[in-house]
């Protein structure tokens, strides 16, 4: 009984520990944000895979930078079947088409937030809160109950990753091995509250 009670208390304490407890507020740094914030992504094709709860889909994904500053993201398989076609702009999101099996509100909402983070939409026309954390700097934009971060090295020489989280919980992280914005070579997106990953590898232009 004592062991059970101890386990419950430890579990509750662990759940209350914030993933962002180490952040220390600091003064803004406009020079750094102007140089390294992921504010623009160029049109490109990517080899893409999405893994969700032991389900796997793969194909080609197009991120298209539209003339009006909006973006289209189209994910198709090798035979041309469109999984989804989304439109993104500041303050607007549109589902142009989606496979019936994916047309569920939680699925669409998750994909919307994931790709908004990838194209840097939360960071456009935003003011950033700056935090220090060891050898990294976090630049955060709060949206309702969540905060989107882009994270740089301490000297602001490189973009380390992107994150989306609540006050206490890291929900999504995105790493970009290789070259960064505006033409990232790769995206490695991982959810931390359930089993889902998105991997994108840019296809070089011929």
C-alpha cells in the first residue's frame, strides 16, 4: 500500500514538472531574429513519410510558395492519389482536398499545426519572447494556450530546431539536418505526446 501511494505521488510530481522549467527570460535580440528566424520557405518537392501509431504512408510532398505570400502543401503517393491538399496564409487555413480516411477533425488539426510550424507561419509578423537555456536561445511566440519556438545556438550562428508546446509540455519538435531556411534539406518532426513522426527529404532540382 505504501509503495502504491509512493508511486502515485511520484507520478503526480513527475507530471507537474515543466519541460520548459529551465528557460530564463532575457531581453529581445532583434539582430538575431532578423538574421535567423524561419520566416520564409521556398518552393520544393520532398520525399515524405508519415508514421502514426504503427501506420505508415509515403509519397511526394510539395511545399509551394505562392505569389501572394500564402503556401500550398500537397501530399500525393507514387501513383498520383492525393492524400491532402492544404492552403496556408496568415490567419487562414483551407482544406482544398483530403482523402476520406484522413478527413477527421483531430487528424486535420494535427496536420495543420505540424505544417504551420514547418513553414514558419507562427513566426511571421510576430514579436518574440527570448529565453536562455544553457547553450541555446529560445525565441517564443504565444498563441492561445500554446507557444511556438525557434531555437538557436547560444551565439545565434545556427538554427537548432523548432518546437511547439504548452506551458508545461513539449508537444512537437522539428529538426532540420543539413541546410536551413529558406531551402531546408530535411525535416524530422516528432510528436512527444503520442506516436507520430513526419520525415521530409528535399528532392534536388535537376
